[in-house]
C-alpha cells in the first residue's frame, strides 16, 4: 500500500459473578486473618514466561507493554468462544481469610478464586485495581486463582496480582517435583503434536505439568500426556515439560524433543480475515468504532509500522509505538470486539525490512510490536526496490517471519506484494520460491491487484491474478487447489487507483463473492480513510473519487467469510 502515493454468537453476559465465600463445615473456630505476604508465584510476570500460570486456549502471553509495574504483564487474547482464563493453583491453609488483588486493563476483566468470590471491572484505556477477599473451608489446602476477560471483548491485561496470606503448611513446602522423564512425541497432524512423558514425584504432590514450545508455555495439564494444537503445517517445534506442585515449586525441564508438523494437504490454514486498511497518519482517519458499528467489520489492517532509526519500530516512522493515536484506535477497535493486524512496510518511508541489519534484528523489532499489542497476526507489505526487488531483503524478511512464528505459537504471518494481471511477477515468484526454500511457513500470500498500468476489467484482472498466484503456489509447494486457495489474500483499492482504474462497489462485491466461493484466506483494501463518496474528486486520501455510500466498501468487505 502507498502513503503519499495512494495505492499501495456467543451471547455476552456481563452480570457480576456471585461472591459467596467458600463454605465452612460445621461449628468451627472463627477464621484466622491472613498475614500480608503474597504467596502467588510470578505475580507480575517478570520472569518473562507464564509459568506457573496456565491459560485456556493457549491465549495467554507475556508482554512488555502496557504494564502496571516492572517490565512485563499478562495479555489474554480473548476470542468469541474463549474468555482466555489464566489461573494458578497455590497451597493455602484451612479456615483462613485471604485477600486477593490485582491490576487489570480491558473490557470486562474478572479476578477471583475458583468456586468462590470474584469481582470485575471495565477499564479499557488504563490499569484499574481489583480486590476481593475469601475464606477457605475447614479442610481446604489449595485454591485456584484466576483472571479472565469476556467473550469477543478484546485482549485484556493483568499485572501485579497478589494473594496475601499464609502458604499451605505454613509456607514450608519449598521442594520442587522431580524432573519429568522420557518426553516422547506420540502423534502429529498439520496443526497439532501429541506428547507423553514419565510422571514426576513430589513430597506433597504434583498438581500440573506445564508444556513448553521453545521458551513459551503453551499448555498445562494434570496427566502425563497432552496434545498441543494451533500449530502451523510443515513447521519444526521443540517441546519440553516441567512438573509443578500446588505451592508453585517447578521442576527442571525434561528432555527436549523436536517435531515437524505434517504438510497442510488439502485442509489449508483455517485462517480467514476481512481486514481493510486504516491509516492514522493520513486521510482524515475515521473513528474505527463508528465504522465497525455501521458495517459489522471486525478486523483492520493498521498502516504502517516503519523504522524510526536503529531498527526501532514506530507508527509511520514517527508516531510512538504505544500511547499515541494508533494505540487509541486499537483500543477502540478491541473495546468494540474487534482486533488488528499491523502492516510493516508499504510503498515508501524507512522500512524495517530494508534497514534492520539482520534477520534476527528484524525479528526482534517485530517481536516488540507483537509484545506491545498481544498480536494474533502480522503483515509484511513488501514493495518497491528496497524490499520487493531485493532478493536478499526478501530472504531477511521471510527468515524473520519464520523466527517470530516459531517463538509465538499460533501467530499468523502474511506477506503482501504487487502483481501483474496474470499472477506474480518475477520478484513475486522469487518471494514465493524463497518462502518454500527457507521453510518460512507463510500463512497468506496477499496480492495487490491494481495499478496494473491500465485496463478497465478490474474484476477479470483481479481473478486472473489470483488464479495465477494459485498456480504458482501449487507448483512451488505441491498443494492441491483447495490448499493453495486457502493461502491466498486479495488487497484491492476502492474507487480510483493511482492509474485511474475504477473499482466500483458492484465490482468489489463480485470480487468478494469470488473470494468466498473459492475460500481464500484474506480480503483487504486500501483504505477505510477513502471509503467515502466524492465523484469526480480524483485520487485523494479521504474519499474514493467515485459515487458511493459512506463505508460501502467496508460493509462489502465485512461480508467476506472465506
């Protein structure tokens, strides 16, 4: 996408959970009062990992922004079917009152103890403190503390969680379990790996086994086997397992095993995304929540992350990565139940892919943005002579994407590039071939079917370009038609393009319908800023140059389901 040059149900239920205290059995002595000592492990996530916390759906991660205290916090990437509950089980003393508190940020964030008291707040733009007390039962020796968001309400953040009171057994259990043995892969698919291992022993008892992919905890189970899902086809993963007891003592890591998932083979990635571009630095940017309410769109591609010097990512190379207008827009999108994918690069400006000194340095820059926003996907918009027409830079970008995908299980990677009317150009073909040779495991290859150099048939040219891309993906990766289509994205330009090509709402609807019928992965366009009428207005930043309804292209795009 261009900057100066334009081209380039789950029902929600928010009632407060019940706050009844844990029941006391029979006639017993009055409960003792907890002494002020935080018995949670890794309460501020400063270790850089989740352990001993475990999160449902593999939706929890540790981020470096936004934080309440220290340098790390928890991010829970809530989905429409999972509230991203993160929990930790600790040893407690019977018949004792405990004080639970924590700092949270997001829409509808809950803090509580399993089976007992809870509290919640909504604070999407700043951290807010939650606190609640509960009393243990007469024979209770453990408590499961949790924090979670609410369905489809966007990522929440939590930090500095405290459970004040005496640990179980007077805090005397400091012995870690023995190390799990003989970690072995027992099966795999294109998206999962099954594992088993030998049991650990502990002086009190093992309460959970934490499964790691690289340095990231991805699963917590009670038994000696697990299946890690949400993985990518034809990708190598390294796993270890640690045992944990109720006091939070954790064993050393087991032996490591490396497993490469199976090829996609007909099923595709399962990733679908309707995400028009939104640019906060240009073109009278609209309030995204207003657009979402009017159109039903849920995703936006946020443009553009560039280099502000020294391989340092910022919005448009000048606006701060966090705390500025871009984060405000992202907060509005997530508060309205949506999400974003940032676009790195574009047609002009100082680009990270070209300027970072190595693939590892570029991966580090990408990781800063992933951590800042708890991202589910990233898009590399590879254009112009500095990136697209430089094969070494292409390889650097693909290697960096492979690195961040390995380090962030479940992250989706997208590359976006120009095309001819019949499919990828020489450099587009080279990009695809390098992705295969580097085993970069790119989820979506997105073409920009406009600025062809003329031509009036934008529907026919777009379909022909996509079919050419499909043929190249099939021949390069050995995929069938269905798998190749499932790795394709289309990113058009609404109204007038830089070269006076015209895409009307009717044409875009036809392109959308073709995309749905062929089950491609992604549909986007440049840009929501231009999704307003100005017939005869030419190619400008804040309207399409043609007659249309306000937000009409966004409404059409929202109908893409793949």
